[in-house]
C-alpha cells in the first residue's frame, strides 16, 4: 500500500463512522414513530404484533456493535499512524503530514498555518510522502 492510501485510512474510517451514526439515527427516528396501540377499537389478537419493533430494535443493537467496532479500529489506526508520523526525521514533514491526514486540513490552510507558499506545501507533501513510505518500509523490515 502506498503512503498516501495508508495515511488516508483515518479519513475513510471517519466517514464509515459518520455513515453508520447517520444510519442508526435514521432507524431510531423510525422506531420512535411506530404508532401506539389504539385502545378505542376492538382488540384483535395477532401473532406478530410487535415482531417488527423487536426486529428493528435488534437490528439497532447490532448496528451499535458494528459502530463500536469501527470506532475501536479508528482509534487504534489513528494512534498507530500518529506514532509513525512522529517518527519522521524532518519536523516540517511531520507537521505537514499530521495537518493533512490527522487534522484533515486542505493544502491552502496548511500553507497559511505553516507560512509557506501553496506550491511549496504541495511539493513538500510529495517529498514527505516519499520519506514516510521509505521510513515505514524500513521499519517493517526491522520488525
């Protein structure tokens, strides 16, 4: 896996969390809108009156477990990548990669924050990715 794709794992996991949370909220809203029993009409016994609600709640519980699993993966991946970025020799590369992949900032904002020209940041980013990839491949050979 190339360095850029490797570092983008954090953003992908953040998006997965956002989508799962949105899905859970939608189901909660749906579950909350389930109609109550009307007591002014004759009671007719049915075999599956609450099965839909029970199934919806069970599904919601499963989605919650999946969300927890994704969040755990996210925090572990983020921690590992931060540690690896902090292993960079050049502080400006470490700062740039952290701002880009951990804080998920644009090159425009990074150039302002680091007080560099936009094109300098883009060029430095390529060099930082190359160094990061070399560093990680060397690190993995040792381990």
